[in-house]
C-alpha cells in the first residue's frame, strides 16, 4: 500500500516550523517562535524531524512549502530551503498559500475563518474562509488590505468570525469591538508546518505540485525598499 509522505516547511512569519505527515497523520513536527532567525533554525529543525522519525529523505513524495504572503526574508529562506531539498531528492514542491494553511488550524467551524498577518502601515495580509462539508472554501481572496476594510467586509456578512495570525495582537483592540469576532487560542493561532502539510494534501490531489525550479514565493506587494525607492523617485 502506497503511503503519501509530505515534508512541510513554514517560515513565512516569526514561526519556524517543519513537519512530516504520512497519509494524514502527523508523524513529527517541530515549531519554534523565539528570537533566532530562520536562517539559523529551519535546517536544524528539519534535520531533527527527519532524524527523530527515522525517515529517509528519498522516501518523501512531496516538499510542501508556505509560499506567502508574509515576511520577504522568511519566505525567501523557506523557498531556498525547499528548492534545495527538492533538487537533492528529485521530488516536486507543493506551494501552499500561507493564509490557507493558517485557516487549516481551525477545522470545520460554523464561523468564518479570518487569518491575518501584520503587513505594517495599517494593513494586513488577509483572506476569509469557510468550511463546508469538511472542505475549505474561499470567501474573500488573499490580498494586502487595510484592517478597517477587512473589518467592514467581514461585518457585512453578518456572520461570526474567528481571527488568527500575528496580526491579531496588533489589531486586537479594534477587532474586539465586535461581539461576533473571536480569537483562536495559543495552540492554533500562528503558522505551523502540519497545517501546511494538511493544505498540501488537498493541493496535491488537484495536481498543484510544481518542479522545484519553478517554485517562487508570492509577496502580494512590493518590498519596503522598493516602495521607498518609488516614493523617492516620485518625490523627485
């Protein structure tokens, strides 16, 4: 019997995480959200997951990687890591939208699921999802939008909503003004590689895997350096 094995990598935000999932079972997961940079942590984390689960890399079917939006530096580190491993074992990569993976932290709720990531300048990377018959559906597609616009869009639905992600602490006071808005607890409020793998299973079934050379992060907007350069040129 063929066993689907996915090695998942998550570096889109402050969290560094890696997981090994076999046929829907999380065999190993290592997550760190503490000070050190992803360039210092992600490879040792992956190595720990592989060694602890006594897994041979050549038995892995897919590398799943959070493809953004998120931290530009974090996404580049994750992409480079995934591409290096994929090239080394000649296996495809499944690009997983970061916000979709976050939504997998909250399963089969009647509430809307609203992952938000702080994008600075009063903006959040956000999307809105709902669960129907065990499947996740997009209600509002991913984008960089103002927190006020997002709140208006969610309020317009008249539905209860669960918010999660690193944007919640930044805008919690605003969100808490609505009694229909709730917040995910600490065990499921930030990125984790096992959720990347869960989303990747569905994407693999839809034929969304790509050659490692073709994998690239999705930023949704220009970097701060690019924006500052444009503003300087426009001002000139």
